[in-house]
């Protein structure tokens, strides 16, 4: 019998019974699994990052990654195109959390990061290949086997969008433009030989709070709170909550996680001792909203379990609570939305504020934010004037 005839006879025999067919398929699967196990057990494939992948295997992995992202990414686009507040907030985190691996204008990719497999790309050359939703998904969830971590707090989509907004601006930036966005008012003098040798230089300014919150000036972004003149106890408590992860923020947990207790106390003392900076954000234009917010701030809504805001947030309140006068509308609304969405409710202050925020309607939240934003900083007390 010829080889072809034998193959045909065997095929007919297998197909003659579904049990024989299933058994044959199971045997093939078992042989395949055994082959994979043997391949791994013998260490046939070289896993050294220094050797790279075979070109075919690398192309296959990249093909799979790109299609996996596109299959899962949302169709959303940036909430606001060309929103400088989002861009500035994203720039500060990019410098602290991303630039070491991906580089930045005037800052090449670290030689250590460049030897990763796959090497992290220069994002100014790559962001144009992805839609907004795809960038959002990659920043939020990271990429397996690529050294790309997910966002520290997955629930904070607002922070992820801030970084996406910055990435969209990144290809347009030169070194000067990048430093203006990422460093704010922080200016780093060229280090001396001693500072370079001993590591005492602040050249990177990675942990500089003033990059986002300002020092002499206030924050450049309306999504960032003004810390100047806030109570020391409140500031220290907030930093401890961020460091412990009980207050959810991928941006602030990155900034606070490495702070020692001494550094927390020093930072809190520094900002508590600063005078209120000049206001740069526009005053709320809706006078009726400010008036409604004033009533809420002074009297609350007892029937709904909403206390008067000024009892805890006025100028004469306890030092463990923040003063809200003069804070940007968008920052205040962002905090209220986070509480209403079930976030930031594990810290001591969050356990108090989250239930109250959830009782507010969207309109009431906007009104009270407009009221506090319209007030001169640190000037509102429980018996203060309106508007």
C-alpha cells in the first residue's frame, strides 16, 4: 500500500468515530504541551535582554500588543482640546514618573533604561501613532513584559487624561518649552563640582513640590490646589495619607511616597508659612451661582444632612481642615467629583467629606465651588460676607 493510500485509510478510520477523532486531537494537544514544556525546561530560548528577540518574534509581539490595545481602548477623546491646565498637570507628573525612561526635550533617555527589552521609546516620536483613547489605555493599564507600569491609582481617570493631554503637546516642545511646563517657577542653577560629586545638587528637581504648587507664585494649573498659608496640620496629614495610599492620587502618591516624616513636617511648615500668592485664575462669572453657594457655605441644607461648609473650612476652623477660600473652581469641583464617585474616602478627612459630597447635587457642588473660588484667600470665616 502506498504512503498516500495509508494516510487516506488512517484519516477515514479516525473520522469514522468521533471518539477516535477527539482522542487524536487530545494526543496532539498533549504532545504540543509537552514540547512547550521541554522547550522551557531545557532553556533553549535565551531570555537575556542584551540579545533581543528574533526579528520575526519581535514583530509578532508588537503586532499582538498593538491589536490588544486597539481592541480594549475607549473611543473617548481628550475632555478639552488645548487645555493648558490639563497639560501643566500632566507635565509635572511626566517629569517625575516618566522622563527617566522615556527622556524629555533636553534630557536623553537614561542609558540604563535604553537597555531594557523592549527599550522605552522617545514618546515625542510615537504619540502620533495612537488615538487619544489608546494613549489613555496604555497610560492607565501599562503593558505586560515591557516594563511599562499601570497608573498608581486606576480609578483616577482625570489624572490619566492630564498626562495624555501633555503627551499630545510633547512633540511641539523644545527644551525651554518643556521646562516651562514641567518645572513651573522652579529654576535650577548649574551645580558646582562639589554638588555633582556628592549628590547634593537638586538638578533634577524631581521631587520639587513647587513645580506644580508654586512657591513665590501660586500653581499655574487650575487643577492644582493653592497650598500657601494652609494649616500645617492639614498639609502634613494630607501628605501622610497620600504616602500611605489612603488618599487616591497617582500623581501625589508618586510625589509623597518617598518622603520621610521629617521631610513631611518641613514641607508642611514651609507652605503653611507662605503668604497667599497673587490670584491668576479668573473669578467665577456666574454671580447667581456664587450667591447660591454662599447660602450653602453658611447654612448648609440640614434636611439633607449637609452641614455649613464654613464650620470646617472657614478661616477660624480647626487646623486639620483646609481653607477653601481662593482655591480654583476646577480643583474644588474635581475633589467633590472624586468623593461623589467613591474615591478618597479612606483617609480621615475623606471619611468625613465623602458622605457629605455624595449628598450634594451636581448644581450644588458647582455653586459652592464658585463661592469659595470667588473669595480672597484666607479671608472667609463663618460670619464673613458673601460673594
